[in-house]
C-alpha cells in the first residue's frame, strides 16, 4: 500500500503545520501593519522550509512510480540537495548529486553530510553546469541514468508548486501580501497558484537579473495552466548577488536574532526580512494591512559563512 502524505510526513518526523510568529517592526507598529512570519524552518532540522514543500509531491510520485534513483543539481552548500539527500536516505532511494565546481579534499559540511548519507557525488565544471536546463543535455543525462528521475536545481517543477501552495492552505487569516525570497522561483510560483486576489505575492530576488526570473515564474505557472498576475518581483535587495555577503547583511541577521530570537540565513531569509522591513519604512505596504512572510529555512548554509564570523555565531546558537 502506498503511503499517504501524512504517513510520509510521520516517517520523516516532520512537524506540520509550521507555526506563525508575529514580527514587531518599529515602522509596522506606527502604521498598524501586521507582519506574521510563517516558520517553515521549524518543520525539520534538515528537511525544512520550502525545500520540503517542493519535495513532498516529488517524493510521493517517486514512491507511486516505484522509482528508486534520483539525479539532481546544486552547489557545495545547496539546501535543496541537503534536504533531498536526507529524504532519500530515509526512503532508501539512491541519489546522484551533480555538484557545481571542482573536487576538493576538504568538502563543505553539506557535502560531508551527503557522503555520510550514501549519496553519489559527480562534479560538473561550471560550463557544463550551465547546461542543467538544456533539453538536449538533459536527454543525454536521462540516457546515462535510464532508471532515474531527474529533479531540477532547487526542486522547482510542476509537482513542487502543489506542495508550496499548502503553505497558504495552513492559514486561516486573510492577508494583503505574501512575501518570499526568490531563487529558482518555485516557491513564488507555488504561492501564486493558491493566493486569492486582491492579495499579492511579493517576491524578493536573491540573485541578480529580474527578467530571467520573471520568465521562469511564468513558465512554471503555465505548467499548471495558470495565468495569474497577482505577483511581482522587487529587486534591489540582492546584496551583491546570489550568496554574496556584506557587513550590512551580517549585522541585520544578528540584530534580527537579538530582537526576535529567530535565526535567518544569509542567502535567502536575511535578504527577505531586510527587504520587508525596508519596504514597510518606504510605505510600499498600505497602513492597516496584513503581511505573511515565508521563512524558507536553509539555515544549514550558515555553517559555511566565514565572513564576519557568522558561522561561529550560528554554531554557538545551536550548541
């Protein structure tokens, strides 16, 4: 008998639904704006945040189709691969991780976790890695792994959207805006499939280049037959680009923890909350509105952030 979603969640020891925490910003108080943070980082220490949401129905489909091998992609600190590897280990599914970069004698803590979980690691030079969405290259990869399911970088595909949409299914309040960080775009697209107008989904890109992101969101929505315009991207909070760090961002993450006792990561949620707080200050959100902000997890990546002693700071918090 195939496991149902709840049985799968129990098997993986997930804590759902995730809680919601009120965030009290100075400017939100002054404008009577209610900010709630959806705490998806608390779902599981490893299988957390939007990574679980995007993997849920992919994993269900693997089980239903009796597919016992997966191939996917990511960097040396990929939250997607980290969560996927943990799931595959629990479910006895073989995982081949295509890692961007060159082999190293000192693997990242994330890669060490993958090796401990029995993942096969194959390295791709940066030129080859750029082909990860190329149709012809993926066809050749399918011939190399004929029994495997290929899951895209970040886990963002049609099945991912259904899982992400359940973030909003868990809510009873109505919101004027839902805010999320945007990397591979699957989280934003999944939220758009569920959001009811006039509520808008506000995406904060963590990578430079808004046009490719917009095109990918539209492509993902088309896979499920949706043509909604209840979303927008607001650029300018990339802090230099994907996974880039500066003193301002490091200070914000540490100050946010001092104010709220909630840990943010440097790649996604730190930039997201910084953006939301700044947009409130700039009157982007109307007075008396309600905002739901999605904490998408990914805290394990802090282990590799050596700038401004952030890795040591994080380690001291979790010990």
